[in-house]
């Protein structure tokens, strides 16, 4: 039998039909060549097998999203091709089933994704199939925003100024990718592997709304630092992480309402740019090499107390308990708990980075690495090493009525709540001495 001739579109961190760059270009070529597009998704065992928690809310979220996509396509007589295995296996199967003209996807900037895509491009090239990759999860990528001399920025403020100038000069347009679905291949619905079949479980995941609220964006500057405030932040991190909403659409809709909110979106681009130009940060190395000489204490008992929200510092413990219970943590609190781990306990930032990677629903390698290196002082545009957040003062400023703290620490006033595992003043002296020793000229 003749194998059907198709163009493939490979969904990854772009799980939507609307304003999807790679999908738009795949459909455009399909229309030109009078071919059909087969959309595919791979539950990649190379990633999934490393997840220790089989009740991982992120896997549940992806599975729910793929199921929704499938339902939308089924209504139109189309389908998704879904595989649980490795990418190499998936494309071996696809090349046997179909005469593949080309494969379209969106760019991945993380080390694993870059290596995987290079491997798949090589595999496809043996059959003279091209892999086309597009920018989609950021607004400006790689070297699109640089200094006059073409070198990358390492400080956010001048980067953001140049970013905004680039935005004014070349404001992105939304691509009507959802309007070309008639060029998807007609097919009966193909079965999606169940969570159970992949070794995972359904979870208690509560998916945040995809839509931003005008009041949240309008009042973002004043309200974003107060973790007890309902609607103080947009809770869109997870949707941006998995591409269930378009970063371009969000920026276009909110840019004129609040520049502080826009800056948060620019930070995403900034950290992806840093990851691209300085790949050593993905190899467990500090952005600033001299910070690799710090002698960390790495006390495992204290690390466990931090992980479990039992440090005796209420704002720190509330944050960690929120993370463990929900997979979310307010951004101001993320800074406080990261500073506490690295500065108060003198525990390597990489330990915290790995714990957040395991727990955060919106985990994004570039932003997570950038945030942890910022907190420890080792990153680009980092807080100076001698800046040590005082948890008590942070509480007075941002949770004075203890609303957030009491929500997560009901035993706050009882004897069952632990005493502080370290004295702030002593910890500050200790960390400054350790950093000064490592950073001496």
C-alpha cells in the first residue's frame, strides 16, 4: 500500500492551536503543496522516566491538555497522533507509516531539547526529510536583542530598554493558525495513552484560568508583592510554560496597561537569552565563575527542614508548604525562601534549584536557574552577595497581618511549631565571611 504523503507538526511547549508559529508555517506549506498536516505529540520517556513522583501534576496537566486538543480535532474529523516512548522511536514509526514531506516544530532552548532536536534532524535527514524550527515560546530570542556591538546583555535594565525599542519597531502579529485546520489530515480519533499506561496517576491538579484579569494587570505594580492578596498575580506561569496561551498575545493585550507586568514577560526572554549565550549555566556552573569557590555547608538535616517548611521562620515555611501542597509559590516568597537557603543555611543554590524543578508547576529551566543564581549572588544582574533578606522584615513589609502565613501554618502559635533552626544575625555574619573568602581577589 502507498504510504500517505504528509507534513508533520510536532507539538511540544506550544500546546495550543491559536497563534502557533510552527503550526502556521506547516499549514501554509500544506496549502501551497496541497498536502495534509498530521499533528503529533510525544510523551517522551527520556523526560518522564526521570520524574520520581508518579503523581506529577505537570504530567497530568499535559495529558488533560492533549485530551482537550484531541476532542477539538475529533469534532472536525481530525486527530492527533500521540506516542509514549522516545522521540527516535516515534519518528521511526512515523516514517514507516507515512511518506513525510517535512517536519515542523517550535524552537526549544533547553540543553536536552537542543540535543534531541539535533538527533532527530539527523535521523530525518537520512530519509531526506527536513526539520523546520520556529521561534514561539519567547518574543525575542537568541541574538535578536543585543548591545550595539552584537554582544549579549548581562544586565536586565539595559536589555529591557533595547527589548522595548525592538518591540516598538517590530511589534509581533498574531498568526491565524487555528483557521487552517481544514488542512489537517482527516482521520478517526487515535487513542491517547492513559496516565496509568505511562506509569503515572491522576492528581489533585487545579488548573488556573487561562485568561488574565484586567484588575490584576492594572494593579500589578502595587499588589504583586503581597502573597495573601487574591488576584495579586496572574497565575499564568503554567500556561506560558506549556504554551497553552501565546506569549505574544499576552504581551500585546497587556503591554499598554502595566509596564511592571510587561517587565515580568521581558525577564522570561532575558533568561532564555542568557541560557542561549551562556550554556555553562545549564551544566551546574555559576554564571560568575568565582562563585563556584564558595564553601557550602550543605547540611542535609537543615535542607530537609527547609523542604518541609519546618525552619522556624514562618514566611519561609509558609512558602515551602504552599509549594509542596499546590505546586505554586508566590514570586516574592520564592525570593525569600531562595535567599534563606543560600544565605541563612549556606546550602548550595543547586539543591534549591533541583527541588523547585521537581515541584513547580510552572518550572522553566531558564527562569528557575536564573532566579536561583540571582538569589545566591552568582548570576547575571544578581542581588549583591552581601544582601541577605531578613525574613522578619520581609514579613512586616509583605504579610504584616500574617494572613498568608496563618493560611499555611495553622499551628503558628502552638508549641508544635519549631524554633528557628538558625539565628538571623549569626547566619548573616557566617555567610558574608564565606562569600568574602571565596570571592577575594
